[in-house]
């Protein structure tokens, strides 16, 4: 991997084979991508065979996509107090980590879950406890990236303080990182639409969590207003965030080597391609020279 390069892409389908995602991603110019390795709405999945893993890894080596991450199933809820839910969730997280290991994928993005009627500290403590159980049961080098949430319903991890709490409390710090979702953070109350608020937000992030823990960014505009606590993704520039917030991100040298993934509403790959083109147009000439574009 080059010292500085544009790591930009989208969440890509693995229909008809895990390795097919590379061809799809390459067709719209992705240099980074995110995939599911199984249905995101089912607990169980067919095991990845050695042949499938070998084909995926061989395809990855030849691909122009240099950064691949996996998003964990949306069913996983390691913040839950319900014994059946958190047992199934921890088991599913272990399986997700093992699947990533077979495919040599370094990052697994995780929605920590919802706390239900618990107070927030107890919900966060369950996240710490169940992450530690999953890490203790696996020897994989895959890092779990806790995604900042919008704060909808009883979800946890919608603030930098909550994410920092989990990082601090967990015994497996080297196996944890952060995924910053622009829509979620905005809906949770973080404003970064002006130069001043953008700088202030990342200053707070660095002081609370540490920029070294930021390993991925989801690029999504927001259908809902600042602090709405409602998670509704929108296409780039069509939502309440607007283009300037994304211009700041695309030209921020501190974020050059952080993979950036679109999860914007889409009917097909052309919609992702359109949003990627908008983001690339926001990159200044000076930044393009630094990125070798």
C-alpha cells in the first residue's frame, strides 16, 4: 500500500460468490470496499470452504481494491441483558471473526447493539464483557471496529465518551478500533458542516478516543436533522449534512489512509458510482497531487 492513496468505495454485494465482490467493486473504481460474508439477517450461514477462501484471497491479491472490510450481521446485539440474545450474539460475533480470518480480512465493523431497559453504563459493560468473550475464544488478527451509532431507540455507542469507555475497559485493546459513520454522528449531535465545527469535532474525537483508533469511515448524508437521533442515510449532498462536510473529509490529510465506504441508498452500482464521483469532485487539486490522482 502506498504512503498516501485514495481509499474509497462502497458496500458491495457478494451474490454468486464472495470473490465476485472484487469485480463489482472494480467496475465502479473502488479502491476499498465493505461486504457481508453471510446474510446480515440470519444467525447461521454455510461454512466458508478452504476452496472458497483460497479463491477469495487469490482474487484479492490481483485486485485494484486494496482495503476490504466486513460488516457484521445486524442481528448481533452484545449490549443486551437478555441471556439468550447475548449468548447468540457473542457466538455469532465469534463466527464473524473466524470467517474474516479465513478470508484474511483485517476489519469487522460492528453495531454494538441496544440496551433495552438497562441503564447505559450496564449496556456498555455488557458490550465490554461480550467482546472480551469473543476475543478470548478466537486467535484471529481481525480487528473489531465499533461503529458510532445515531442514538436511535435504546442503542448504545452514540457518543465519543461511550466508545472511549469500551476501549478503555476492554482487555483486548489492540483488537478494537472505531468506524465513524457521518450520518450516525450527525444524527447523534456532532456537527461538522463548517470548518470550525469540523476541526472542533475531530479535536474532541482525538482527545476522547484518539485518532489512532479510527480505522474506517462510512460516508453517508443524513435525511434527518442534527441531533435527531434518527438513522436515515441519504445520498451525498442531498441531505442535512450537505457537501461541505464531505469536502472537509475528502481533503483532510489526517484521514487520507482511512478507508471510506459509501452506504448511501442505491438501486444498483451506478448509484454508488455517482456518489463516488461527487466525492472525488470535492477533492482539491492540492490533495489530488498528494494522493497521486
